[in-house]
C-alpha cells in the first residue's frame, strides 16, 4: 500500500494500538486500511455518506485482502455504527463545522472509552471551542503543511464537564509552545489571519475596538512564535 500523505500519517500516529476504529468520511480508505494493515487497529469500519468514495474504499480493502477486518458502511456520520464495538473515531479531511455536526448527533461518543482523532480542513478554532465546552480534552495536536496550507491534527479524550477556552487557546490549541517548525508556522499563519481580519474591520470607525482585539491576538501569536523559535 502507498505511504500515507503527511496529514493522514499524522492522524495515524495518534491512533491507539489495539483499538477498533471507525474512519468517518473514509473516501479512498487509505487511513483505515493503513491502520488495520499495519496491525495498529484490530478491526475497523470505513464509512462514507457517498457511494462513490465508499466503492473506492471497498476496492482498496479487497486489494489488501482486509474484507474480514474492515466493514464498509454507507451512512451519514456515525449513524447506525455499532457503538459498543468502536473505541477510536477518526474524522479527517472535513470542515470543523461538519465534524462538530457529526459528533453532536452521536451522543454515545461522549464516553471515556472513546478516543477521537480529528483533522479539520477549516474552522479548527470552532472545533477546539466545541470540544472544550462539551467535555473533551485536547490531549495533543500536530501541525502539518500540505501544499502551502497548514492544518492541525487533534487527539482528544472525553473527561466530562465543560470548559470555556479563551480566544488564544481556540486559535492555537496544543500547538502553542510546541518546539516544532510547523507548529510555529501555524502560529504565524494564525497571526496573519488575525491581522487580515483587523485590517478589514479598521475600514469602519465603529469596528475599531473589535479590530484592536484581533491585533492584540495577532501580537500574542507572534510573541509565542518568537519565544518558541528562539528555543528551537
Ligand atoms: C475530503 S474527503 C476526506 C477523505 C479522508 N478522510 C481524508 O482525510 O483524506 C471527505 C469525505 O467525507 C465524506 N463525507 C462528507 N460528509 C460526511 C458525513 N456527514 N458522513 C460521512 N461522510 C461524509 C465525503 O463523501 C468524502 O468522501
């Protein structure tokens, strides 16, 4: 089987050994096939809301002779999956809002027995906030750069309760302070986004205060990046 791309390889690194994983929105099936083929996961479920991607996952599963270990399911998110069998949920390559929508509809995932590996393509800030407010602890993150875009991959465990994260945490999560080139790049990229938002807002006098909040966040992000870079 071909090597995973950087994004999926980072996701695979967070998967706990010996688990039964559900790869939601599997598309080509690369991630779940890698995990089962390498013996990281005992078994798995490959799901997709669309038949065409599921067919391509099925073809890869067949090619690798993993039919007895990976079941394919055509479904929306986690609907209809065997809750008592799954302890690892992987949702990669979707927008943060879609990931939240999928998790929100499946109350059973709120369990200490379930571990999440999430890789949002957008709105990582919104996803971090939602996770913290809904009892999830973000254990770790890894930044990856793919075709000049920076993405984060998150590992999260359910601890219950509800935390209200600050804006800085929502923007950086567990990447702030990580001695890693791509984590620092991620902070700088976030700082640029904040400056862009601020410059848009500054066109209107009544949004000045709002703009200053974004400038302050950008400064904090750059400061954190400077401090970490000095230590690398
Ligand atoms: C961009 S692909 C990502 C594929 C793979 N997970 C990755 O990260 O490379 C997104 C896939 O998610 C599927 N998808 C989108 N919304 C979904 C949902 N609510 N439930 C299941 N699959 C979904 C799409 O059909 C598509 O195959």
